[in-house]
């Protein structure tokens, strides 16, 4: 049994090493903007049936990644004093000002409408070049415990590949 398992693993690794991401990358990348509200982000995930997306700034720069898990963590915690202060600063704008306790409590109750993607996203983005082998991409997914990898070419985001994409690829090619 152990010999059979190793043979299957070797076969899969050999197959994956012979193909680059260029052959399989999903190039239709749905992105979200860092200024979107958490409420808008949740609706976007439901509408497109996705669990995560790269986050871009107003200038289309890739600035992070956000997932359903980030939304759940956000929804299940009380905002800190620092987060309330930051929210008040954003709400009052460049002219300053303060918010009274009633306004702060109202904002806390509607945090998913006021807080932005930027406040819950992960700012570190793990990406690989489009010429990377599928085997290397799988190793990165495993070692970093990721569900998706962003694919770049000349430093620009050109696609994404997820663990589900790779599983679908393996199942279709084994038929």
C-alpha cells in the first residue's frame, strides 16, 4: 500500500512539474477596492460565489487580500478604542472634529457599513510568476497554508489559481 501511494504521489508531482501556471491560470480576476464597506464586500462575495479576492487601491495597485474569514473575524469582535478613533477621524474628514458617545455607539452598531475593506484585509500578498510550475505553486500553497495564489507577469496581477482549481485539474485529467 505504501509503495502504491508513493507511486501515485510521484506521478502527480511529475505531472505538475511539467506544466506552468500559464497553462492553467484563471485570468478573470475579480478584485475589490480597499475603500468598500464590509457590507458591500459581503454582498460581492455572495453575488460572485467566491470566498476571497485581491484588494486594489484607487490606482489599481495590489495592496492586500481579503476573505470570508476576515469578515467573520470582524463581525465577531468588538472594535477597539483605536479602531473607533480611526473611524471617527475618517468620518469627520480632514477638518477634524469629534463624535459624541451616542454617535460612536450608532456607528459601532453599523460598523459593517462604515468600516472598510482596508481595515480587515491582509496587507501581505503572496504571488508567483506566471511561468512558475504547477508543482512549485502547490508547494507554496501548502507551505504558506493558502487557498489561492495570485499570479503576476512583469509584476502585474494577471490571474489567480486556487486549491479548488488544482483539484479540478487533477480530477479532470485523471478521468
